[in-house]
């Protein structure tokens, strides 16, 4: 079966006073129908810029898709006009934002905001859209839907606002929903409710989800596949179980060591990843993680590692996995020991 979305060698840059920032530098991944792909990485790794590019939301004044391809249901999306993007957004690809307060219009009743999409994309009458909106609000767990329809965003709690954000994203039944840190602004109990709701709705509607997050707990909870991003590139990808049980890239290993585990006992020490990501005004010629990697070899500084494939669509870009690199065996053993 062909994937719903195929992203190949996507590159996005921004013009600033200091020069060109190469925020996304050749990202590739795919998403199948009904699947959840989590894109993880620390702030500034390019995960949110990638999601904005998938929605045609790179601001044209400062940013530009410099190359690569985004194919959605076989159709190339890079190069669409503003009008064409407006038809794709909402009706075919929906988006759930981190803070619904910034995505919802504070001057409009929430019901009207959801109904607007139904009138525009599904050509419903006002009465039909109102009825459909009421059903949607109930579906995302908002009680007294008729009363809530008439309320403004500031009258709802953070969790309720995010439910409205989910209802808006799903209103026109898009095949793909991009959720950019959807639970970061919420407290832990509400986070769990929202994640459960997203999973339930995905099952009912067979929607594919791209989840942008830095939270590995959220990834473990909802993702089927994971793409780990660092300094504008995907350094490792694969099924969620493979990534958690058998990480092949030192950055992924570092991420996993820096989060607490419930089964680790009292004496577990969390190990931070020392250092900072490279300057994307002048990205390094070699591995972008080299300055922070304790396994770095000479070749890592000079040449970008290629992607190596392992069991079950698991891939990682690291010289440790390349048979041509020196010290491969010793380093891989060290990496495994550190993780285990
Ligand atoms: Fe470390 Fe080299 Fe692998 Fe990069 S390629 S993660 S520097 S060992």
C-alpha cells in the first residue's frame, strides 16, 4: 500500500539579518493511513518548521522551501498557490496547535469558528453546520454543546479549548492531522485525557497523525513510528518499539537516558546531553551531533554519515553503524552498554 504522505529530502531556510538559517536540511519520512508518526527532538531541531511546511505555512517573506518533495495522496504539494493550499488545509490536512488560545479567534464564538470550516470546505448551510458542530463538540467530550457553541475561547478552560482545537482540526474529516505539541500547555491529568481522545478519534475515523513533540512519554503512549530529528535532519527513525528498545544513534540513546523511567528504581541517575546544537547559519560538514558525541571519530567531523538500515524499517545515520568506519565494534558495544 502506498503511504498517504511521502516527504523526500525536504529543505527549508529562513532569511534573517544574520544570514540564512538552514532550519530543515533534507528531511525524509512517510506516513501510512491510520498510522501515528511522532517527530521528536529538542527545541530548534526543525520539527515544527517541518510541520509548518507540510501545511504550506512557511511565511513567504522570511522563509522558503528550498527543495525536496511533499507528496500527499500522490499529489505534489510544494509549489501550490496560496488558494490551492487553502483548499488542502482543513479539508485534507488538519492541524492541532500547542496553544489553542493562539489558534482560536478570541473575538468569535467557538461554535462559529468550527462551523466556518464546514461551510467553506463542505459547502454546508448555516443550519447544517451548526448541527454538525454541536455533534462534533459532543464527540470531543464537551458537555452542553448547545451552550458551549455560544461561548468565546476565554470562557473555556485550557483542556476544553484544546478539545475545541481538536474538533476544528477534525471538522472536515481530513485524512491527516498534524498535532504540534498538543499537550505541552496542559497539566498532566488533562494531557492524558487529550491523548486518549486523540487515539479514540483516530481509531474511529482512521485518520493518520503526525505528532510533533519533545516528550518521549507521549511518544511511547501514542506513536507507531518515530523520527528523531537533530539540527534539521532525521538522525534515526523506525517503529516505536525498536527506537525505545534498540536505539542505534547516540543522540537517541542520550534522549532516552535523560528521561525518568518508572521501572528504573530509586537509584536511577538521569544523564543530560551536554553541549548545544550546532549553529544552523553555518551547519557542520560532518555529523551535526559530533561536537556533543562521546563516540565521535575523525570521519564524523568531516563527512555526514549516510543512513543505515536495520531490522523492520529501522534506520539511523551514524558512522558507528557503518562498516567502513574505524573503531565501529568498540563504539557500538560502548553505546549499548551506556543505554542498557
Ligand atoms: Fe557520534 Fe559520529 Fe555517530 Fe555522529 S556519526 S553520532 S559523531 S559516532
